[in-house]
C-alpha cells in the first residue's frame, strides 16, 4: 500500500523542481545573471529555501540543471518545428521565422545571460559549449530542410548558416530594445535574398 | 613658472585615467562583468586604489566612462574605415570584413558584457542605448557607402542591415569559442550573395 502514497510525493517533488527551473529561466531573462540567486529563485517559485537547496545544493548545480533543460527544450522545439514547416512558396519565410524565434525568445534571453557569464567562467563554458553545439546542429538541420527539402541545392548549407548567424544577431539586438519592427523589415529582405539565391 | 610644472602632473593624471579605462575594457572582455571591480582595475592598471577612486568614485562612474570611451572609439574607427575602403571588385569583401571587425574585437567583447548586464539594469541601459544607436548609425553608413558608393542601388540599405545583423551574430558566436574559421566560410558566402544582389 506504500506505492500510491509515495507517488504523489515524488510528483510534488518533481513539480517543485520544475517550478524552480522555470523561475530561474524567467529571472535570468528579466533580471540577469547576478540577480538570479538560489534564494530569489525559491521565492519566485513559491518554494521554501530548504526545498530549493534540497534540489540544488549550490548555485552551480542549479545553473547546470537549468542550462541543460533550457537547451534540451530549445533543441526539442526546433525538432518539432521541422515537422510543421509548410510546403510551397511560404516555406522559406516560415523557416526564417522559426530561426528567428529560436534566438529571440525568453529562453534565449536567459541563455544569453549564461553565455555572457560563461565568457569568463571556464566551468560554465564547459557545460554550455556542447549544448550550444547540439542546438546549433538541430537549428542548422531545420533550416537546411526548410530551404532545400529535396536536397538538390548545394548552396543550402551556407545559406542556412547565414540565416542562423543573422538570427543570432537579431537576438542580440533585441536585448536592449524591442527590435521586432526593424527586424521584420530586415528579415523580409533576407527572405527575398534567399528566394532568389535558391532559384 | 607654474605652468610647466602643472602640465606634467595633468599629463600623468590623464595617463592614469587612460590606463584605468584600458584595463577595464581588457578585464570586461577577458574576465567578465562581475570580476571587473574598481580594485581589480586599479591593480591591472598599476595604479593605486586612491588614484582609481579619485578618477572614478563609484563603479558606476567607471562604467559610464568606459562605455562612452569604448563606443566613441568604435564609432571613430568605423569613420576611419570609411576613408580606407578600396575601390573595384574587392570593395564588397573589404566592407564585410570591416563590419565583422566591429563586432568581433576586444572592445565589442567588453561591450557585450556591459550589454548583457544592461538587460537587467535600467541605469546602465539608459547609458548604453544612445551610444549603441550612434555606433549602429556609423556602421550602417560605412556599409552602405561600401556597397553603394554611387548611391544608385536602392537595395543597399537593407543589404547593409543584413550585413550588420550577421556581423553581430558572428560576434556572439565568437564569445564561447574561436569561431574565426567557420565565420570566414560564412562571410565568403555572404560576399557572394551581396555581389549577386548588387548586380
């Protein structure tokens, strides 16, 4: 008779962990690296400090977990987007939109804070680099499939790289100001370029 | 007889200030935002803590001064690059190189740390936003002049924006790893695109 009792407790513990991770992403994106402490995360997640420290004994443990989850979710989102690409003439615009979405959302804003901190923190850099590379590969696969569904355009790989670097640049431009209007114009110009280049 | 004596002292004071600012840029770029304290800056600049505090009573004063100088220098460099653009077929590649240089140098790596911190610090955001806009305008002017020296290509403005967003994306990709090899290939593909688009 113990199993049914144990289950809900495990569920509660898992739910607390998820809330702590979600609060960390939100705090990183809106308040920045320095303000994202375990104590503040617990408060935002509505968890006790003890519960937070049970799940994440150190700030490093919290950040490692959140980075892994953040990148895994972004990578999974990219994979899901791949299945949703329209066919026909709207496909190129849709794939450019998807690429931009990866690098301008809340998760990327949070990732940018970690990224920036990792520039001078080797331990953090070692955690983030392989995850960043994995996300980069998934994003590249998505954009190549979007630009070249039949695998007949030899320039699709390079054009996909330009698209992703451009999207990263948009992400950076969006951190200090809401850049969505300007970005829409530049993105439209890039879709036009892509359409011409893909023939 | 006082003037010749006062002069060297003013010079020394100015030189100390410059060394403090240069050390701040270097520390920001290599050690990050949190590690760049007034005490550490003084140490790196070979100045006394008293001298550092004379020039910059608070961390905020130091950062405001360094951001202004950093952006002013980047903007001036961009202006100088404008005069140096080659004519003929190498012009497009040269202007893409210049755009990339703006966003991948040590100064930009330092700026990125400030930028990232400014995402959650309004005071800092208010300092950096107009300077960033000024640099953006100078960079845009450089790239438009490079792509369209005769002012005859109506698409030059949009292509310049794509070039600069792309360069910013390269800058971000270069913070965690040395991305210069990959970047060279993508930049070459973009130069090809530009050349075709400009006709």
